[in-house]
C-alpha cells in the first residue's frame, strides 16, 4: 500500500495537527490532509547565450512556537524556536548542453542570543 499524506508529513509544520489528532487515532488516515503555512516561488530567466537559469524558493513555517514578532521569542520548554522557518533555495542552470542543479536549505527563528 502507498503511504498516506498524513504518514509522510513533518509534524513540525502541520497547522491542523491538533484538530485531526482524534481522527488519526480512530484510523481515518486516508481522509486526513495536512495543512502547511508557506510560500513557493519559481522564476526562469533566459541568458544571452541560449542558456536557462531557473530559481525556486520553498519556505514553510513551523506551528510549534508561532506568534507575532514581539510576543513569541526565544525557545519554549520543548526546544522549539519561536517563528521557525525552513527555506530551500533551488537553482537550475542549463547552458550549452550542460545542466547543473544546486540546493541550499536555511533555517531561521527568533531566538535572541
């Protein structure tokens, strides 16, 4: 059997986790849809020598210690950083028959040091 969407998700980023936890315990996993807060941006640029550069950014915000900038700060008792965001930048380049794909994952949060 194929894994369900609910089984594959990273629980740090599922905003409806509490609302669906009783349904998960009842075994209704096939009908559960995890909801994330985030953004996706993709742009493609043609270069002067018939090349192509494509850039993608995927960002997702954690629900563990979320809040407004001045009310949610630091790290909570469970070790979750306030307003934690995971951002992946993807760069694809094609020029003269050569292809290259690069990826960089960055994380940020409001933890004053």
